[in-house]
C-alpha cells in the first residue's frame, strides 16, 4: 500500500480503531477497577497495577481532568507518566504526539508490558509496520493474556496483507578470518607411511565480505491459508584466498496452513544453486515441510525436515541425495532473556563413500535485550560427524567432533548509512581422528542489515 493510499484511508481507520482500542484496554482491567472509577485522588498510595487500572478507566470514561489529577497526586515513575500522556493523546486520535512519548517510555522501561503494547499499537496505526511487527512478535512470546494475544496475531495478519512484498539487504565484512589455524598434531599417518604436516598447510583467508539480498512475498488465499515465496542471493568474496569465492541462490515456494490459533504447517518446494570458484558448483531440487506450535508458557516448538537431490557440474562423484532435519524449542525466560535450543541432523549421500556422511548438532542460544538500543546473544554448537568409508591414504574411517562458540551484539537504534550494525565473533574447533582434518578457526565480522 502506498503512502497516498494509506493517507486516503486514514480517516476511516481512525474512526474504527477507537472502539477496538478501548476494548483492548478494558481487557487489561479487573472488574472492580472498571466498575467504580474514582474522580478524586486516593488518600492512600496505589500500587502500579491499581494506578494503571484507575487512570485507564477514567480515560475511557472521558474524564481526562480527573485522570490527570490522579497521576499528579500519585507521582509515579517517569515511564508511567509518559505512558499516561501517550494514552491521553491516543484517545484523542493524536498518534503523532503519542508515538515519541511511548518510545521514550520504552527507553526507560523496556520490560514494561503496557508500554510495549501501546508502542506496538501506535507503530501499527501510523503505518510503521516493520517496527510494529517486531514488537508484536515479542509480545506474543511475553504476554499471557489470551484476548490480547489474539489481537497481536490479527495485527500481524493485517501487516502481512498490507505489505505482501518485503526486501532485506545485508552486507558483512570479515577481517582477519582464519579458516585453518593449524592441525592438532604434526604427523599424518597413511598406508604409505607417516608424513609431517608443515606450517605451510595452514590457510588464511584474509579479509572477506559478502552481500546478501532477500525477497519475501506472501498472499492470503483465505483466513487460514496463504502462499509464501522466498528468494535469497548471497555473494561471498575473499580477494586474498579466492578459492572461497562463491554465489548462492535459494528459492522456496510454500503453502502455509493454519491448524489452529497456535499452530501452522507449511509444505514447500525447494530450489538451490551454488556457483563456486573451487568448482564445487551444484544445483538441487527438493521438498520440505515445516511445523510450528505456540506453547502455553509463551514459547514455541518448531520442526522442519527437507530432502533434496544434488547434481554437481564438475565434481560428479559428489552427486546424491541430502536430507536435513531441525527441531527447535524457544522460551522467553523473562522480559529480557530468550533461550533457544536446537537439534539438527544431516545425511549427505555423496556417490563417493569416503565423502558421504551423517552429522548431528546440538545448539543453544541465549539472547538478551541489554537496553532498548542494544541486543546481545551467545551461541554454542557441538556436534559429531561420521563418514561412511575409509578416507583416502588412510586406514581409518573418518570421524570428527566440532564445537563453535559465537558472541554477537546488535545495535537496534543505530543506523550506519545503510543499515543496523551487528558485530559477531566465532571460535570453532574440529577434532578428527585423521590429523589432516583437525583444525581451529577464529573469525570476527561486522554486518549491516536493512529492511524495506
């Protein structure tokens, strides 16, 4: 929807949201608070919940002067005063005045549910859908009120209908990336004898960068069903070690079906292509299916499997099927902390037995809202990989254990010319029973992401 179209529909939207807005506020209040709104400030101090209930009831009744007297007498914290002023502006239809007040209140109290509810609603009404959607998804995880959760889902559906096409652009730079800091031992045992692994075998990639573009399109077929198309293109470039240069293209076309208010399933068609400098070009076609269910405690459980057939242009001995599986569990521990646990499995069926393998990875990610403008995350992955046959020049069946630890910081309110910056550093270690395949890797990168 264009800006002109939004402006043309603004009066009609504004006349309809007042009743819905009042209904949402009423759902937050208990019956006693609504039945007897006071017109005079109480003689005893009110709790935060009681103060919110009393002031909201007075605002809904149109008794603005009494509400102002109540707030002034209670002398609440700064974010409560800002929230009260914003609600007065919203009831009078002035979202342009309410929005900066709510953003300031959220800066003071990023864990306050009433503040985030009002902020998400004002962003939605003023057409700032990307920011509104981010807050609405967080509220779905945090808020236990069933009536309000239904209203969040309704607003997210309206956002999807109003903006069926979205784009994202991401630029990443990885200075001093080391893809092989050295093997864990200096001697490689082979059927021909023992060989010493020299220092020159270490590979340093230097400074690299990647540019990724994503396009998402969705259109509803009914209230319970919709089509979704996703396309991602990633170009990776390492000037000092060009063997890592490649271009990836992923296409996905799915049909999402709601099973209930809390669950959906999505079968999809997968098309994938890789153009790589090291002649590992391939194309893949496959099918996948995803399932997600919202849990009672505010988290969600997801499950996804996919199967594809890969065809390599040059390295035909790597042709074969590939199967992937992922199970994820996420829970909002508190207003600031989110825990995600994952189990991932892969079965890569290369034609060459010494390359065909299976792997299983366990992952845990802890994300924290450090401040309204700063988010941090810590991710740990540990897994094992087993190969089908004996590796060349060796009398062993190859086995590997790998561990990776990543830390990231994202600056949500800081825009550096082209997007929101994120800094991520990763340390990984792979231990193999064959010396040549044991290595360490360290990398740090800066990325800029923008959505439009």
